[in-house]
């Protein structure tokens, strides 16, 4: 069952370019990475831009989504309106890149003081006096490096601030009196930005600092203070306080209740990804169908900034060494995206490490995610549900149509792999799949019909007599573990969020350029089954496939265990019943 992917045949891209030889004009694609290495040192030629996954992205150095529209939104809706707010998103969600771009964007109308609490040591938060001195010294460093700041701030007001360092037991209130005078006498309104506020997350002095900001914010008509304050980090301020004061009476008593709700979408759309690929295509002329590739990247990543860059980086720098593209097959296709995601699943990135760490720390979050993945559990969104709220804050989950879902396919695939690996050593389904694996592979192709046949046989023998509750809870999980052991290292699989519920779930398998759709469902009678068949045929039509698969967990004592093939219109469905 071959997915009709963009191929290297006689086809024309959306820009009118031929896609016949998508590696033709990029020096055979084989030397692209080499071209970027060493030229600057040898000839002084400016290095070609590249996809960046380490730290801040810069437009003159990296291929990146342009942030102009986002910056304009932040300025208009928040900064110009004197809002104090927090940009709290998951790890590597583009917070620092956005802040630094915003700093430049605002300079025409504002004086921007941009700090990063990562640059302050843990000892700087030991007590109030130590923090005040460290904060002032940080500002001194900023002023010494930026003549614009020196010009914008009245010298006498700034000297009063720096003089506090010589006082004993200097306090936050004294510092804020000086900051108020600086803001009152400044040539332009002052915007304070603080990145990585998580670095202060376990320190009471930071909470006291926020309390001072709040007090001056409420009284700023009489006591001038920062025009706008922007904090950035993973944790929201409420959860910062929870870490410091876990007792129930303080759980929701945050000093940052003045903050505006920052609801700007920081993910990338398919159109934005396409625009980034257009810049890449202008430099390398691969002949890619930019729209198709952008949509494929978005389907896997849901626009999570780091994941978008990581997929592109792997395609640009790593896929040439992959056996699937050794013959010069075009990398910048849907198949290339799928292969890049497969490589990512094997990588040890800080983002994945963070994901695992949070799951180990928050067991309720782990349990909720497992139920969503394996049981198709529909979890209503509630901001007061702590486990779910944490998952959303970390970027692993998102709210969609009132339900909680995994935020993107990459995370879901990684978590499925993680859970499968954790259970593989003592899981009979996984072990059985490994023993059967060679039966399903021929000429590099996967025989999905045979996979279902063997799973039916195996499941009936081992679990055929188990009760309904057991099968409903674990049946689909066992099939996914069985499938994982078969496609491991070569293919990808993920669950289709649009079809997922307690009754049915579609699993999508990508293997060696082919795509398979398998509907897993709990048997609810013939009428429900026929409806499922029609739903599956519609889904096959959407994916341009002629053949699909259905795996039914049937609790009817008179059920006929086995596999049959039916035809509905121009579609073929292989139905397996256990």
C-alpha cells in the first residue's frame, strides 16, 4: 500500500520548478554540508545560513521563521498598553529568540533593560541584600556595554542606584525607590525584560522582588516605574510560588496576579514554515515542493519551534548518510520529513531529557499521558487539574476543543517509544513481535496483512480468556508494543488525534516510503462496526490510500476470531478480530 508521496518523477512544484531532479542543482546534494564548512576561514566568504537548534536564532545566521507579525502583536497588545506579563512556554519554544528580537523591535520608542537570570549565580538569591547588589551590578554591566542605555538614563538617578552597593543590609524597597526615579527621569519609557526566571524559582527573594513590582505597578500613577515588565520561563509565577510554599494556604496567592494573560500563539504555522523553506530554497535550489514539505513538518511538529528547526536540520545535514537517500533520492519530500523524524526518535536531545525528567517527577502526569495514548481516554480540559496543567505548562499537552491531547506527533511518538522500551523487557507482546519480525519483512517492505494475522493468533492464545476490563485497558497497548518491536529502527508510528476516543483509535505507520492506516476499536455491535468501516474508507480517501486495516477487540463469546478482507467501493479493508 504505497502512499502517494511527492516523488522524484516528472512533476512540477508550486513555484513552477521541475521536481525531476531535486538534488540536481545543489551540487548533487552530497557536498552541501562540506560547502558550509571551512570556507570562511579559507577565503573570507560569509558562511551560508543553517538551521539552528542551539540557543537563540538570528536571521542573518540561521534559517528561521520570521517573527515580525508576532513582535507587532506583542507590542500593540501588551507593551504599548503598559502590561506586565509572563511568556511561559515549554523548553525550547522560542522564548529567548522572541525576547531578543523584541528588544531590538522596541528600541525606537522604548529603553529596554534586558536581563537573564541564568547569568546570576544561585548565591545571588541567598538573601535580600545579596540579590539587590547582584541586580545593580548586572545593570551596571548592561550600561557599560550599551551606550544607548547610558544616554537614555539620567546619570544622577543611576548613580543613586549604584551607591546602594556601599550600604549595609540594603533592601528591595530602597532599590525600587531608586528604580522609580530612574523611570521618572528617563528620556523614554523603560521596559524591563527578564529571561529564565526559572533560575530564581526556589528563592523567596524573587517572590519579594515580584511583590515590589506589583506594588509599584498598582501605584505607578504616583510612583513611576517600568512601563512594561516581561518575564520569560517555563514555569508560570503561580507555580514558582508553589515550589517555595507548598502548603495549601499559599497555593494561589501569587504576587503576580496583575499579569496580563499572554495568549499569543508562539507555534509556527504551515505557512510560516513554508516561508522559511522558501529562503532555504532560494539558496540551495533543491526543487522541493515547499507547500508539501511545510505541511508534512507541521503535521509532525504542530509548529513547536525547536522541533521544526530540528527536523529541517536533520534533513539538511544528516539524511545524506541515510541509506534511503544514498542514491541521490530527493531529501526534501514528505518521505524525507518522515525519515528525519525517525532519526530524531533515536537522538538524545535536551528537550526529550526534560520531558522524561518531568514524567519521572510528576507520576500523575505520566499516568494521564499513558491513558490518553493507550486507552484513548478523553480528558476534559480543566485549568485546576494540577497534572494536566503541568503537562500544558511543560508543552507536552495542549487543549483542543475542550479536550486534553498530546501537543504534537513527535512527542507522542517519543513517549510511545519510551513507554514501550520501559515495558519491553518483561512484556510478552513486545517479545513476541521481536520473535516474529522476520516473517513480516521482505525486500525491505512490511507485510501488514501478515502482522495482523500473527497478532490475532498470538493474542487469542495468550489473552483470549481475559475479561472485558482487561482487554479494553490493555488490548490496544499490546498491539502497539507488538508493532513497535517489528518496525523498530526503520519505521515510525503515531496515533491520529482526530479519530481518537474510547471506542476507536487510528494508528498511522510509516515504513520504507509506505503508509498504513490501522483502526483499532472496541467491538460495539455490527452497526457500530459498519460505521467504523465507512469512517475508515473516508480516512483512506483523505490519505490517498486504497487499502486499510481494522483491528477489533470483540468480547462476544460467539465471535469468529481471524482475518478477512472486504471491499467497500474502490477501497479494500483487512479486518482482524480478536
